[in-house]
C-alpha cells in the first residue's frame, strides 16, 4: 500500500505538501451512467410488479430473471468498481523535495515518475470550460530541464494554488541545489549549442 | 426438458469468473491503494454488496427444485 509517511526513495528532511487526485466531479457523469446500468434489474422488476404481475408468478421466468439479473448486476458492479479504481489509484504527490506522478492503467499497468523540484523550469495552470471554472479544477503543467520534458497534473482541484506552491517550492529547492542547477542548465546550453553548430554546418555545405 | 440445475451450473460458472476478476481487482486496490481507512471502506462496501447478491441468489437457487425441467412454452 502507498504510505504517505514512508514514500519510496525517501529524501532526508522531505515533507509531504500535497496528495492530489483528479477532482471527484470528473467521475460524476460516468458514475451516474453506470449506476443506472447497475439498478436496471431492480427497475425492470418494479415495472413488472406494477404492470405485469402475472409474469412474475411464472417460475421459469423467475429463475431466468434471478440468475440472469444477478450475473448482470455483479458484472456491472465490478466494472463500476474498476472505473473507480482507475480514478482512485491515479495520484500526484508534491513534497518539499520532489513531485511524484503515479498513473494506473487498467489493472496490470502502473507508471511512477519522479521529478526533483530544482529541475523545474516553468509551471502553468489551466482552467478551461464551464464546469472546470465553477468547480475550480484544471491542469497543471510542469516544465522540466530533464529527460522527461513535462509532467501534467490532470483535472486537479485548485490548480492555481498548486502551481504557485510548486513554483515556490522549486525556487527554494533550487537555492539548495545551485551546483546541480547550473550543471543542468549548462548541459541544456551545450546541447543547444551543438545543435546550432550542426545547422550552420549544413547551411554552409548546401550553400543556402 | 432442460433441468433447472443446468441454469444453476451456468450461473455458478459466471459467478466464478466474477469472483476471480473481483479478487484480482481487490488485490490491486489493496496493493496500490493509499494506506487509509477510505481504501478499506470502499473495498469493504464492494465485497459486502457482491456477497449479498451472491448469497441471495444462492438462497433462491436452494429454494428451487433443481431437478425440475424448464418449461419455455409458459413464457410465450
């Protein structure tokens, strides 16, 4: 299980700041649809009880209805639980030292990505749409200097507040890791310089 | 005529498939879920509802005379 007080690869003096999931409203429409599916056998039973009670007295119909209806309900209930699981196991953890992105894909797929705060270059919060604005949820995109170019916190509550906090924490962490930050920027600069040199060379060779 | 026991056996097969899938799903929840009471509560609710439905269906099945044949002509 995921214990927030004992995160994997813990860093000394690391403290938890945010444990984030997608806003619950994102589940609403899908859950309502699945709940209607799950209650379908009961609704059909109520209809038959009210308008065609004779058919319910037929033992053959009863047996098919009970066995078939229970299997239908059980699998619909299982699909609803798996849908909820997909929401529940996706999370983003912000600590005073890093950001962790945990993404569950189905039952057998899980991706855990980690990013040190001093590598963060830019943080952008986006709130688009009527329901997003009304319920104050949206995306936060974190731009990095590392191999993984950006992290995206999807449909989280209070994205502006989270973005501001991540930016502040990254500035604090960058001051503590000045040497690594300079090295990162130097490496990025070196890669850019090498690429520019190659472009100039190809221009000279082609005579354009 | 087809006896009710065949219908019951068919139900058992599907219920077993459900049980296997539910076990795997619950295992994933317990393994990767956040260590808090909400995880246990949600898993408990899922298990309780599933077991209730299975128990009710089984109690209905045992109230039937499973050797009796299904008469489909009475449905139409």
